[in-house]
């Protein structure tokens, strides 16, 4: 029996072909696989491309695959349109069972099989979940840049932009973030405008408002760099971000369990990750803190579960080992 797990993200898609024992025999990558963020034609091409890549060179076809789990934001086992992908897969020979699962559940399942555990995702956005018995039973944040995503890459990047604006406006402390943000946006004006503002401030504000709000997340690495150089403003922004992530995790916390974390902000060795680790040690004692780089292994584990396979830590280890870095 063969199953396939697909981690369909907004930027890229990963597909894993595995045996019932969790041995990965094929791996493929494609472009964006989320129809909400990229549109159906683009998402379809991304998912089909990843699936095709996972089958290449294995001697297997879609007709040999008993079940596929596609993990993506905005879809879960309770519903969601599937004709956009199921019909094309059927045309390609797939006759098995297609199931959508939450990308958050796939992320957690990429790092743990414990009956109770937690997932924290913090990249551009941020959220936390509690998993019990293989299902998500509690969720916090993930509310988007306007209403939530506390401690996220957007949240940190906005803090960097605001710190630069505050210094240029004369209401905030001096910070190396100002020069970093000005350089990143090409705002290099000198002197003052006709209205009496610093020319650099006016250029910066214009540059920022031409971007989509979530693009402020691009400034998050600048904050880490500044914090590494001991800039107090950057350290404060990252400390606040880490404390926000801890609060989000606390909202879903119950019994002790492992924490699986993914996303560019918590994957990087820095203040947010350290604060999460410290919180886990204080709240739950000796529990694993596992970093994962995608939900591909978790989607594969979920596909095995849907196929009736009793998975365990050994299965997860085999799946993770078989996925290329």
C-alpha cells in the first residue's frame, strides 16, 4: 500500500510518497498550492507538480496510491471544496481517498505523535494549537495582520518600521533599525522637505504605504540582526514578540505535552525561541521542543493514519529521515 502526504503552502508545495511502514520512496516539490492565496489554476499546477515529482522514478502511478492527504491553510477534515483538485487527479488515474487536513495539524504531526501536544507556527503570521488524540481541539490567534498574528514576522517587521519612523519624527530613541529600514526601502533623502519634515521620513512613509501590509514581515530579519548587535530597541521588539507568543501558547495550554514549532521566527535561534523554550520548561517540565521546517512529514503521517496504519514514534522517525533536507 502506498500513501501520499502533500504540504500545500502559499509559497511552495511538497509531496511525499510513502509505504505503509513510513518508508519514503518519492519526494516532489511544486509552486504555491493554496487556492485561496494564489487562485485555483496556480494552486492546481503547484499540487500536481509536486505529486508528479514524488512519483517520478518510483515506478508507481497515481492509480497505486490508496490515499492522499493535502494539508493547507483554510481546509480541514470538516469541509472545503475539493473538486478543483480531485477531478484532475482522477483524470490522472487516482481512484483512492482524498482528504484535506489543517496545515497546523500537519505541522504538529511532523514533530510529534504524543496524544496531547502543542503546535506553534510563527512566520509571517502566528498561531498556536492544542492537539489531542490526533485532532486539533483548541486554537489561538492566526487572526491575520489586522487583528492578530501577535509576535509574528509581520508584528516584528511593523515594530521595526515604527521604530524608524519614531526616531525620524523625534519621538523615539535612536536605533540602528532606522538606517537598516531606510536602506531596505531606498529612502535616502537628506535635509528637510518643503513642509518641514525630514526628507528621509517622507520617503520612508511613501515607500511603506506602497507595500501590502504583510510585506512588513520582510523587515523581521533586520530586527534579529540589530538584536545580535545588542541594539536595545531591537531586543525590546523581539522580547515583546516572544512574550506575545508565550501568551498565545498559554491560551491553548492544558496538560503537559511536547511543543512542535515551525516558521521563520521561531526556527531562528533568538529571543522568541528562547522565551518559548523557557516557558515550556517552566510550565511543563521535561517535554520535547521540536523544530520542523514544513508539514510534509506530518501530512504523510496523517495519510498513514487515514489509511488505517497505527503510527508511532518509529514511523515518524522513518518518515522524517526519508524526506530530503
